[in-house]
C-alpha cells in the first residue's frame, strides 16, 4: 500500500514539473508576439479624447481641422469602403503608402484595409508597432516581426495579401502586396 502511494506521489510530482516547465517555455516564446492582447484606446462618456489633453481623437484616415475649441470640430463623414480586388490576379501588385513628413506627434495609429483583412500599426518617427490584425471572413493570418520590419500576411486558398511595415532605412512606411 505504501509503495503504491509513493509511486502515485512520484508520478504527480513529475507530471506537475513537466506541465510547469512546458507552460513556462511556451509563455517565454510567445511573449511579445501577435498573440498578446491588443492595446485599446480609452473611450469616455462624452466621446473619445486624447489622454490628458481633452482634445478629441481623430480618425486614422483623416486630419483634424484647426478650430478654436473641440466643440467646433465637425463630425467626420463616413468614408466609402474601397472596392475589393478581383480574386484572380495575373501577378503581384504593389501599393505603397509613406507616412506624412509633417506629422505633428511622435506616433500615430493608422489602419490599412485589404482584401484579406485589416492591419493597424502605431507609426512612430523611427519605429512602428502592430496594434492589431484582423483577417476577413474566410481568410487566415500570420504575423512576422523583426527589429526593423513587421509583416502581416492574410491568406485564403491560393490568394495572399501581405502588409509590410518597414523602418530600417528611415521613417516607417507601409506597403501592401497582393499575390
């Protein structure tokens, strides 16, 4: 009886150690990847405002108009969604978007809609960070990161759409490639 109890205790300790070691290894590898929870902007009861300034947040696709007070700012008009590209493409096509050199702040959040989904980046003056990436219906997604670029790849069957954000030789810039 005592011998069986010792075996069960040894098995329980070995299993606990193995599970703990496995969890720690996976947690260490996955830290800092796209699987981290996305950062969200705070929303207040009176509308979204920049933290500590009282100024309203603006859409990532529109520039705010200069006004005397935040109440004078007109509501942004809804933008039509861009047309989806055809499912068959003869070859890769390239769309490039460079950040504005006259950006007043040190970073800005910008969204890029593609046929495969949406990628949102926080573009600083010398680097960038992925805020979120959401695949469209029927599409899957993979994220690749290094110290000087981020690639978000959306795929569905033979179709591929990659959103590249690079900053290795200057300010961050985003390119969208359809395969």
